[in-house]
C-alpha cells in the first residue's frame, strides 16, 4: 500500500493516554515515527507545552531517551512544531 507523507520535522507529539514525545517526526496516514525520541516525563514549565515548544526544555524538565517510537496515526492528539537546536544541550 502506498502511503503519503504528511509531516516531517522536529516536533512535540502528544499521544493518546497522556504520552508526550519530542523528536524527529515523520508522519503519514498510518503512523507517526519519532526517531531520537525523548519522552517528556515532567514538563517543568509554568506555561505548559507551548513554553517547551518555544523555548526548549527547562531546568525542571525531565526527559527520558526512548530511541524510536512508532505510534498509530489515530492515537496522535496533536503535533507542536519546535526547533531541534533548542533540544540539544
């Protein structure tokens, strides 16, 4: 079956059941595949995920490296664009 890429880039992905990941995202009509993924266990912000997207992780943010994550597209709640350079420190 042919798939069409609908999104590619570094982003924060909010998933069903409360999981939140940041990483390199490629999404088509079937799956979101996040490579170099980090699970955002604790946001550590005062202004929510938007603050993380705009400014990157804070001193109180807790990230867990998880490698590659494959998520069914139907489980993706939202995708928030951010810049990879803000997440490499």
